[in-house]
C-alpha cells in the first residue's frame, strides 16, 4: 500500500510540472508553489515572476525529437526547433492535459524551507507569512534566472549602457548603437545576430576562449539526431567522430575569426547556431579577444586593439541560487551540492531536486526521468542504497566529470545526457529490487492527518 505523503514542489516550470505529474501518479498529495502567474517557468515570456530571460527570437537549440517529454510528444507539424513562445504553449498544454494546474498555487514565493525540530517533516514558508508542513520537498526552481556579472569587474569606467543578457528582449534596444556582446554561449550568439540587424556598424563579439559552433542542421538532419545511436560509445570516441563531422561541415571556429575552443566538443558545451557563422562571414559581426579594460566610451581588448562602444551586453551566464534553503541544506555554494543521481540530498533524501544539473543535451527528458525517480522514492516503491554507497557513487561521478569537463566547469552538476537518461530507469529498477528485499533506505513519511490545501 502506498503510504500517504504530502509533498511541496517548488516551481512550475518544466521541472516542477514533471515532478507534480509524477508525484500525483504515484499517489502523493502535491502542492506546487510557483512565483509566477502561469506554468512554464523561464520559457513563459512576461511571466509575473520577472525571472524569465526569454527574448523574442529565442528558439530551442535542441531538436524537438530530442527535447519533448516521453509521454507528451510535441505536435508533428511543429518545426524541428520551436520558438520560446511555442515551448511555453507546450508546457501550459502539458499542465492542462494532466490536470496539474489544480495543484499549483500561483504568485506564491517560497522564502524558507527548514526541517522541523523533530526531524520528521519540512516547514515551508511563503512570502505572505504562511507556513505549512510537508513530508517531503522537491526543489524544481531552475538555475538560469540569477544573472552572473563579471567578477571582479573589469578595470576602468564605461560611459555607455551595460546590460545582462537576462534583460534582453528585442533588438530595438540596439538601434543605431555601437554594440559589444561579451560571451560565446547560445544567448551571446543569438543576441549578436539580432543586434547586427539594428546596430550602428558591425557588432563586436568578445571572448577569452572559443567554443565549438554547431549548426542546427548537419547533412540535412537536426545536428543532435544521431546522439542516441552513438551513446553506447565512450565519450572520447564520440567526441572524435563529432569533431570530424563538424570540421567537414563548417570548418573550425578559427576559420571565422573566432578564438580556438578551450576543450573538445563533448567537454565544453557547444553553441548551437545556424546564423552566427553567416553574420561573421558577412562582416556584420566581428570577433574580438577578451577585454583588458574599459576606457569611458571605448573598450580595450587583450590584443591591444580598442573600439568605440555605446552598449555592452554581458552574456556571462547565471549563478546557481537557492535563496529559500539555508547553507545547512544548500551548502555554501549550491553549484557544489552533492546529490545522489543528481536528485537526492545525501543527508536527508526527502529533500529532492529536479533540474539542478547541467546537461550535454536537452533538459526536458532529464527532468522527466528525475521526477519519476523522486516520485518512486517518495511513494514508497523505491529504496535508496545505503548512505555510504550513495556517497561513493557521488564521488565517482565527480571524478569522472572533473576529468572530462575540468574543475571550473561545474563538474558536480554535469551529466552526459544520453548516458544519464538511460541510467535513471536502471536505477529505478535496482531500487525496486532493494525495496522488495528490505535492503537500502526506504522513505517513511510522518504519520499525520490529511489536510486540505
């Protein structure tokens, strides 16, 4: 018999919606707390949370076939790379189809999550002062909403406008301005391309290190279409094959004036763009080295050159922030938080996480698999390994990730998309066997009365 378990899910983006669905299907009582006014999280442009970084030209950078939920395919007539608005529509339809919205409290900001004094339940406090008790908490709040600015700041002063990519919406902000975009990620490339149609003169694109740039189509097919078939190969072999195909198709970044990539294709996250290479070859975007200093109305680069600039876009990524968790539960740096299978807190697995990872591929299949694993544990059908085995598994995963991605690339959070989504169902099967044998660590919710939401 499934034990009664009341669970708080924090966030109603893709991660929170899949967690809500999986928990409901497992028989749990679920309350989902969402800061915004609609489902969809960061994909929902204009969401009342103010956290969405989605801009007008934003599209998926992984194909719909590799991005869609396993139990909710995207419409067949949609393009291979849907827009942000289509993605928001998809997630809203997912919430309606599976009757999730009845369980979501919108415009509700969580301010604190703490274990009660008896260590049996969680107290979740919201901005309105309300505090409620839950058997478990699933953190699904995402980590691409707290802008990371250069730190330390570059020396000198700048007289023009500075903005983070998080605040970019349309290219009109660049009209007749001399624009510099700093960064080499997907947002940096998209924004540089958008700006090149409105800016005064070529848009400057600055970075200290390069990345591999992968077109959305290779040889007539979505460029990520072969990923699953190659997943059985060791990642270094996959890397050599992928780099060879990329060189044959588009050449190296250096061919377009960009800096050489710091690492291999499957080590540093590539930038997915069909348009940046076109704008570079036409001189509408021009590569620059890293910044040395700011000089009022000019920017001086590390190669000694300088250019007049009116507006700088810092496409420098995001910090991982969990403001409602104390350091006792989030650690001093949430990027370094160790989690078993990137889901379960090692000290108290009734605190679970969905989406606190950095994937080499799409996010949606990953959070779907994580949600199902969390629900299996919280509904009593899955047992975790003993605590020492969990810690050893986390240490092994960290060593492998550090060897592949390096110390400075969030190795604790890194996962290989294909290997990870194949591993979690195997882990679920192993956990059901542990539960049947009476070994491992099974969830035991507190015995309390069912309370109305």
